[in-house]
C-alpha cells in the first residue's frame, strides 16, 4: 500500500475507530492498514486521543500486552449529556404529542437515528463498567434504542417477542402483568437467542409501573442470565413504588393532562443507583 501522509492517516484512524466502538485494534493491524511503522501509528493515536478529549468526542483507551492495542469508547461528556436531555425533554413535552388514553407519541423521536445514537452512547456511558454480553429489549419501540446501545457496546442485541415465532424454534414464554394496562400479557424468547449464564443489560423506551421490565427480569432467570442493569428513556413519577427498584432513566414524566394538553417531562436528575452486581 502507498504510504499515507499524516493528515490522511489521522482521518483513516479516527474514522476506523469511531465506526467500530469497543473494537480492539492492535498497532500491527493499524500499521498494516495505513502502511506506516508502529511507532508512527503510536504518535498518530496520541494526536487522535488528544483531539477526541478536547472536543468531547469519546475516549481512546490503550490496552497493554501482547494482545493489546487501542479501543474507542463513545463516552458522553456530562455537560453535553445534560444539554441533550434538556432538549429531548422539551421535544417530548410538546402538547400535540398527547394521544387518546393519556399516552405520549414517541415514535418519530425514537426512530430518528441522530437522536437514538446519542441515547445509545448515554446508556453506554452509564453502564460501561458492566461489560454486558448482550443487550436485551422487548418489541417494538425499544428496539432502535437498544440497537444503538448494542452498537456502542459492540455486543449482540436480543429481542424479546410478545409471542413465539415458528421460525425461531423452541422458545421460553412467561406471563406478566403490564404496569400501564394492568393486563396479563405474554413475552417469549427463543432458546437459541441467548446462551445460558450470559450477562445482559435491559434497555426499553418507557416505564410506568415496571411490569414489563419485571417480566424481562423474570424471563432472564429462565436462561440463568445475570441482569447487570436496566435503562429506560422515560420513567413516570407515579407510581413511585415500581416493580423494578433499581433502574436508570434519562427522563421523568412528571405529569400529563389530556384535556389541557399539558405535559411536563424533565431530565431524571435523581437517578436511581445503577443495578450492578
């Protein structure tokens, strides 16, 4: 390969790293890709690391040893996270988002890749010490959020279904009581989707009473999986006594009045302690 100029190498390195979060690249790999010496790549990475830090674009971590290298972590800066959540709360508080039944229309936001990519990075920043093997969610609105979280961790996504699928083979099903509708519902997961004893992080879009989240926790027990944490985008203030005690929410739905078209949503400042074992 033709030898690249330093400016070209910096572009290649930064692009390669940010497109592959939490993937380990050895100096040898990067030297082969760019056609430069490992000592030169090491100097380039120092520059990339400083720029990432200066502009709060994530962190570049070095791993020592024969099997070591560098890993890009899409860590969100606390100040930037606060500003983002304030804007997100304002958007969800728009009066025309109230739909019959006192629910909030969220689809346009949680299917916007620019928004959910940031949400995934925020969840990664909160739970990065967990090192999950899988991200778990339940269909359907939690899927894009969980997918971006899985991308940030660079681990597979597992989707719990509301019923079994013939194409997925043998599955495990459980009944649970929905916290919002107070109805008995069913959730199902293929036996092949999750290995026994896996470490998982549960991500969902909304939590009211915590029934769905509790159902996911119970289903994980059927696979002897270890739940490292539970993250949701919005949690309601009421009821305060939820079925899941340890969770992390980005926003809090304080009140919603269907007749007056008034919604009050704020960043969830008093976050629960992350459910770590």
